[in-house]
C-alpha cells in the first residue's frame, strides 16, 4: 500500500457553527430556589464539503425547567472539518456518526457550561454520551421502517 492509498483521518478545524442562549423568564426566574430539571437533545449530521473533507455538526439543545417554566435554553452547534482519505465506503458513515461526534462532544460540554454560567446559573456538566449506541439505535429504527 502506497502512502497515497493509506487510510487517514485528521481534524482540519473545530468551530462553533451556531450558538444561542435564551432566559425567557428573567429576571423573575432568578428568584426561584428550586433546582431546575435539565433536558438534553442531541443531533448529528455530516456532509461532504470538498475532496476528502467532511463537515460534521453535533447540535446539543439543553433545556432547564422548573415545572412548566423555562429557566434557560441553550443550543450549540459544534462543528468540525475532518479530512478523511481512503476509508472504505462502509466505514465512512460510522466514522462520521460515531468518531467525529466523540471528538466534538467535549467542546459542546464546555460551551454549554460556559453559557449557562455566564447567564448567571450554576454550571451544567453534560454526562458522557454513547454515540455508538445512538448510531446503532438509528440504524435499527431505519431497518424497522424500511
């Protein structure tokens, strides 16, 4: 196998593609003493943007509520450009859906915690996510509907 045929995977760039923070019930919400319930939704997406270059975006939506009142809502779209060369087609989708989000997740966690803290609330530490299990569940769901 020549150097040009050797499989390779490299991070070209990591960046925040989208970021929003809402505190719809401020300032009254700061007078609440009850701990909010935290909800997390994750989405991943990837697309080819050039020769051997793929953009993968991990979007996290974190919602904190006390009862029906929204305390805050943070949405982060953390993206990365990845150079992927000579990877068999059947391995490309799992690489984009599992390996890339695993690289992006610590950045998402940091941005969410920083935003929430800057908004005047206690930091949120997102628990680790099993992207392999998420990918397998998505594959299972697609197989069921097919």
